[in-house]
């Protein structure tokens, strides 16, 4: 019996993908594995969406929940309500906590550890731009001065964005040092 799965295409618009479930094996095991991985991510997004919808109802906040799959992870965004900034908190602390709670809810439902990414009111997208600018500017300063620069402690999400921005600049490289929650990015000139 065919099962219909709601997926988002590259433009973010939902498309229906029909997958035929069979009892036998597949001649193309890789395609079947990739499809089952995609199905799991779609399921993670659905579970997360239900969990967050209940949360919004509990706190009586309005918001539109958007589910997507990007770069091998489920991505859930909540936009639209004026109270949503309260769910972000200072420096995204509340958002990080909600993301962890949502990941736990997904893990409880699916039985697998989730790498789901949560964004609320576009905070993560805006922060990504700021951090990419910081990474590029820091890399340029290191190139100009020839001295390493240690940045302020950051979350894993923030560090990854900075590392990616630094990697795009020739002549420098970056590493993380320290232990969470004080882990930071250090940018070095290449020798």
C-alpha cells in the first residue's frame, strides 16, 4: 500500500512524494537508505511541529510552524507572533533550551537521536548573518596583523557558522578551544 509523505522542495514549497513500501529487498539499497533517512527527517519535523504547537497553545502565543529538511537535518521554524521574541531569550538562550526539549520529544517518539534545528522569529537566520560577518572580519584582521584572535564563547551553532566563514578566507584557519559553555573560536594565520 503506498504511503504519501509531505516533503519540501528546494524552493520551500511542499510537494507530495509517493513511496511504494514493499516486503522484499531493493536492487538499489543506497536509494532506499536515503529515502528512509529522508522519511525519518520528515517524521522528526512532524513530531517537532506537533510538540511545538502544543507548547504555543499552552503559553497562548500565536505562530506559524514551518517544517523543512535541509543539509541532512529537520528544520523547524516558528514565525508570525509578536510574543515569539520571548521564546528566543537573551542571546538565544531560551531558543537553545527549547531546541533541546524539542529534540528530546522527537527522540522519545522516534527512538533515534535528533539533530533537529529550531528557529524562532528568524533569530537564528539573523544571527547566522552576523556571525558570518564576524568570522570574515576576524579573518581579515588576522591576515592584516598576523596575530591570532580569540573570540567570545559561543554555542556549537555559532562556532560552526564562524568556522565556515573563516574557512572561506585564504591564509587563515580556525579552531575551537576550551570546554562548553566557555568554548570559543580562535582564528590563526596559516604558517
